[in-house]
């Protein structure tokens, strides 16, 4: 019967569509919160030249690597390359 099939199709599709929409919205919100939480604005001073960079790294070494700065044994980095990075932090690199 065509009428019954169309009714059941609508009843099943509507909840599935709502669940899919809720999943997409939840994923978008979680992604936006994750990006805003992980993105850090850091002041980077390289041999006296200061700039502000945005980084997603968790350590000072990650931020320096993202800026294509390679560390050597005689380089001075404050705080240490293994230190955690926080928003608004200043990193000094002298070579």
C-alpha cells in the first residue's frame, strides 16, 4: 500500500535526520572549542626581533619548530624547550 509506506518512511527518516543534525552540530561546536583552546598567541623574540605568533603546539619546542627554528646545543631558549606553552607567554630565543 503506497500510503503506509510513505507514512513509515517519514516517521523513520525524521528522527534519523534529527540525530544526524545533532551529531554535526555537536562536532562543529567541539571542533571550535578545541581550536580556541589549543590556539595560543605567543610573543616570540628571536635575537631581539619580537613578533607575535599563533601556535597550536603544547611546548616551547613545538612553537619554535613550527616557526622553522632549529635548536643547537649553544642556543639559549627561555623558557626551556620542554616547558609547556600558555596563551600570552613570551619566548626568547638567542643563537
